[in-house]
C-alpha cells in the first residue's frame, strides 16, 4: 500500500513562506493532479514529496512511514520531468536500465524489466536508438519507461507534457492515464493546464499562492467550486462573474435586470456583497431572457460559438458559449437565461462560496 499523507506542510525560503499548511491524503493507487497558475507552489510541493526540497514544518508520510528526513533514493519514488533528462550519449535501452544498474540488479532482470516496459509503452523498436533520433513524444515515453522499470511505490510527474505540441499532448495524456490505471501506482501529477488536470485526475488539488483552495474530484470542482478562484480557474472558457444584490424578489443585476435567486440567509444577502457566477456554457439563448450581452467579438469554433461582450449597459465582461454556428457580428445584442440550479453565489469580500 502506498498512500501518501501530507500534514500541516509548510515551506519557507528565509522569511518568505511559499507553501502554507498544506493538508491532504492520497489513497493507494490514486491519480492526483496538483493544478494552479505559475508560481503557486505546485512544483515545490511535488519536489518536497520527492525529497528534492526540504520540509520547513509538517510531515510527509508514504505508506505510513514518515519520509521528511529520507533521501530521495530511499523513498521508493520515480519522477518524470518536463525536460525528459535523458543521457544523450546512451541508447534508449541504456537510459532505461541506468537506475537499475546503479542498484546492482542482475543483467537478466534488467533486460526483462526494460523490455516489459518497452512493450507497455510501444517503444521496443527504439531501444537501440539515441535520444536525438527520437521525437518529443518518443523521448517522453522513454522517460516514463525509466520510471516504470524501477517498480516504485509512487510516480511523480512534473509537467511532463509541456514541451509537446497540442495534438501530441492530448494523445500523451490519454496514454499516461491508461498506463497509470494499468499499473495501479499511486501518482501525483503537476500541471498548470486545467483541461489536462480535469481529464487526468481522480482528484485535483487546486493551489493558489501556496494555499490549497480546494481538493476534490474534477466534477466536484466544476459543479461546486469552493471559491471564486477555483470557479474561474476550472472550466474553459472561464466562469462569468457579476456583482448582484439579493432580495426577496430575486437578484438584481447591475443594469437593473432581475434573476431568480436561491434562498440565502439575511447575513449572506447583504446588498452589494454577493458575486454571481455563471458558466458560459450554461447561458441559454432566450429572446425574453434577463441577461443581455452586447457582443464585441465572435469566435466560431465549429461545434460551438463563443460570443464575447459586455453585460448590456455595464462594463462587466461576459462570454456565452452557444452550440453550433451563430450568425451574428460585433455590435449585436443577444439575450440569455440560465437555470437557477446552475448559478453560483460567492461572498464578494471573502470570495468563498455561499450555500443556500
């Protein structure tokens, strides 16, 4: 069993704390994605689990054993880096076998492990080539093969697909997910790409400025984001936010339009203290709808059309995602409605979710 437990974890560089009281439990065989913008601390957290960064305070436990003071080689983990980190003068076979030679495994066992991993990754035909003779995707497979042959308790992935083109990234993330499911190894994957996070992870840990904003399944984060940050970060295009006033007869938009509102407490419904969140894909074209958008740009994406503009009569930017092709142009006005159960309300001061 290789569950991972992070307890009140902090990391400081001198007086500057960059990770703040991180908590989380990762189940055996689970695929966890740490996601967030650049500089939020996600790679630092991964490197602390790997033993490449020291822990300032708190505890990391792998399989029930505290590992804070253990060297990386003693933690039974394997890491896949963004830049592949392959030895250019060695063949693919030699790159994959190198760590096993250091551990003084027999030649027969090394060959068996390398060839089994090569078959899993479909790179057997490249075993005698040098890294420079491979494409980016093939080199990333070699880097993953080097991790697989070690048969570790935990896989750590540090933005492994960042150097690949868009089409190959889609292909490789599916292959990584299938590989992890086949091997059943506990895995932590770091990325800044929320689409990659949503498609890969059993659960996502969203970091913002070194704090954990939310830790849950992709659907939990999409359907019930715990904060404005999570709501805006998860989902593409990003959620629309509008300041509203909440009263007994509904929510008042800045332009005077009214929307049905969930029942909030009197304290929650203080005038001017609520942010309404609406996902672009949850806006439904409706000639009599209360939400009017003055369009200033149209993106025709084929399967759907994105209408960018302003909430009519205000300076609040809005995006609507409409299925199929929409014949319109800049300057047109389109009206929309939204189902009450798909609306999200947040405290404008704390930016935390308000529950009805």
